[in-house]
């Protein structure tokens, strides 16, 4: 590597490291605040390392708030969303990738065009629909739509399916496998990276969703984490150290999920664009 390239790389990576550190400042402040006494939260100058360190704040978060109930509600909604999204999007994407029909490409374009429709446009009509169904103050509005697919995930999986050679499916057909059997035994094992990517993205969206629970859940016992923490924050005497402790715990599953599936996430995004 010549001197010019070395200096260029040094500048680029230096700026990237600096940008990463700047982005990590709020995260560091949140962790620091979660371990402080309440009187230390807004003390000046800022103490990044609390003294003493109050690990008990995390215990108070679970005992002083209905955090366990919020966590159970969020897990239930998230798991059902991921399951519904994987099932519906996989079936539809496989149809678009393999089945031959005259209107296939037209329907695919129509499906993609729904991504250009902002969610705020359909928010009120969908709310009235669920209200007429009697689903307000239930979890149904938060996970049932997942069983009807997601345009972006269908597109991602369809592109992944089209990159898989058809010879494997033809061999399975010769062996007597049905279409469902081919999808289950041949295609899905090869699609693990894309499925994990869909699961990660859906998990992140549902786990941190605030607007959906705010619209449909009015009973405190049904609150999810995002809604419950916001409700706690809106109280007059909010304890910021407890709030930050709750926020750290809420954020950890997303981080863990991303770290575990990082390899598959990158692989699926790389392979998706190989064939259209």
C-alpha cells in the first residue's frame, strides 16, 4: 500500500470511528444514568462513571413498575408478528418467484406500489375497521395484519428465491415431492439467511412500536414496553434513573438479536441483489 492510500484510509477510518463515538454518546449517557442516584442525573459537571454505582435501580425497575407485564405483552405481540410475517411473506414470495402466470409481474408491481402509501393514510380507516370488529383493547390489531404479508419482506424473499437454482426443485419433483414439500424441505433450508433478516427487521419494528399500542390499547394491563415506558415518562415526578434502566433493558434484546444474526443479515442483503 502506497503512502497516498494509507493516508486516505487513515482519514476515512478516523472519521468513521469519530462518527461512531459521537453516535454512542447517548447510549453511554443512558447506561450511566441508569446506574446513578436520582440527584446525580442532572448534576454538573456530568459524571460519566457513577459513584456509587446503583445496580439496585434495575431491581427497582422490575419491582416498582409493571415491567414484567409489559415485557410479557411485548413478547407475545412480537412472537406472533414474526411468525405471521415469516409464514405469509414466504408463501407469497415463493409464488411470485416460481409460479408462472400472465398477471404475475403486474400483481408484483401492484404489491410493490403499496410501499409508496404512507401508513398515516390508512391509519384512520384501519382503526375504524378494527373498532367495528371489536378488537380495540385487544392484541389482535397488533399482530393479525402480519399474517397478510409485508411488501418489502415479500420483495426481499422473492429476490432470494430467484437466486436459488431450479434444478434442485426439479429433482425433488422427480422424487415425488409436492410443492409444499419442496418449499419446506428444499427451499426453506437454503433461505435461512433471508428468513433471519426478515425476523430481525420485524422484531425491531414491533419491539419498538409505539403508535400501534397507543391507538389500540387503553387498558394499563395491556401496555407494551414502548407504551408503558412512555406512560411512566409522562408522570409528574419521573425518576430518570429508573426510566433509563428500563430503557436499557428494553434495548438489550434488539442488540442481542442483531449480534446473533449479523452474519445472516449481511449475507441475505448481499445475495438478494444477485438476480431480479
